[in-house]
C-alpha cells in the first residue's frame, strides 16, 4: 500500500487533514510512528509532517509552555528546565533524543512514556488544534481516551518550586533502556507539610497513570518515615502493569514500593 506524505502550510490545515482521514498520522520525530510503519501497521496510510509549523518553541516563566515538536535533546539543555533534564536524558541515547518529541511521547504506551509520566506529576494540560479550533484539556483526561484527533500544539504546566519535583527511572538496559518502571512526583512543602501532592507512574499501566492512593496518604503530612511507610504500603494500588521483555507485571508490582521509597526518601539519583 502506498504511503502519502503531506506537508501542511499551517497547524489548522494539518488538523483538518487529520480530521478527515483515519489513516493519517501527524509525524514529528517519528521514533514510534516510523517503527510502527516498518513493522507492518497497515492502518497508517498518510504522514502529515510537523516541519515548519513552529511547534518546537518553549516559554519558561511561572507557567512553562513546551511545544509539541520540542525534542528531548532540546529540553535537556534548555535554560530554566533543569528539573526536567534528568527525565529527558533518561529517554534513549543521543540519536533518539535528537528526534524524540514531547508530542510523540504523549502517545507512547508501556514501557515508554516516561516524559508523559513527569508531565502528569507536574499537572500539565495539553493544547490541541482541531478542525474546529483550539482546545486545552488536562493531561490525565487526554490520556484516558484511546484516540485524540487533531494536532497537539504544546503542553503547559506551572513551574514547580525548586526541589519540589523528583524523578526516578528503573531499567534493565543501562543507561537508556525502556522502563521497568518510572516514578515522577511533585512534592511541594508548605509550613513543613506536603501540599498538592502529585505522583505519577510510567510502565505501571498501559499508559502513564496517577498514583492516587499514594497521593491521598501523603497529602497534608510531613514527609517523614511514617508518611513514606504509608505511601509504600499502597504503592501498587490501582496499577495495571503488563508483561513485556523488560519485566513481568508481577515483578513491577513487587518492586514499585521499593523504588517509591527511594524517591520519597531522597535516595534516588
């Protein structure tokens, strides 16, 4: 089957092309889509290119906006985004990071999607251009749907306070293999107690997920040994990991608490 490759003149035109064709896919870095195509995915019949649409721009202030075509390499080196550098650097090697985009990571499935897990913890929203205009929705709602038509323009989130964001990735193939699991957490402390806690997992469900039980037991508490023990006790609640070459679902459920303890206690590098 022939593959059509189309270069849109605007984001609006790209959104219209996607809306009218179930076989069309928006191509950024291509680290997932090209692999799917070469692997025999016959549902892909057209690529709409992201080139030249201005989707790689970033703004860093009290609110951070990252364009969907921004690459992991760009994010790792971006002034003001040092808290996200460990996340970006954990994704693939240099060649992959030079191509892998924020937008593409939003559609990654386990054992990938570590950057999306970080965005979940940061409370990100997704800005999309559709055939009917521009929309913004919470990332968790975006991930809950199997398909999201339109073009992801950017992700947006409040910049975390210094030291409030933490990230950990466990992999069998060092230093940049696919995840056994990843954990991202936003742990702001106000008057000695945790406030607005957000914890997210990668590779603990088909898509990155919030760890709601962990968030509930940590909210309003000091981040002490008792709070960490309580969080670890519920670490696997609500998870639905899968068996894959990285690890079994059983193993992931068994070790999630160990690594959550590492992250919460500050032991994770």
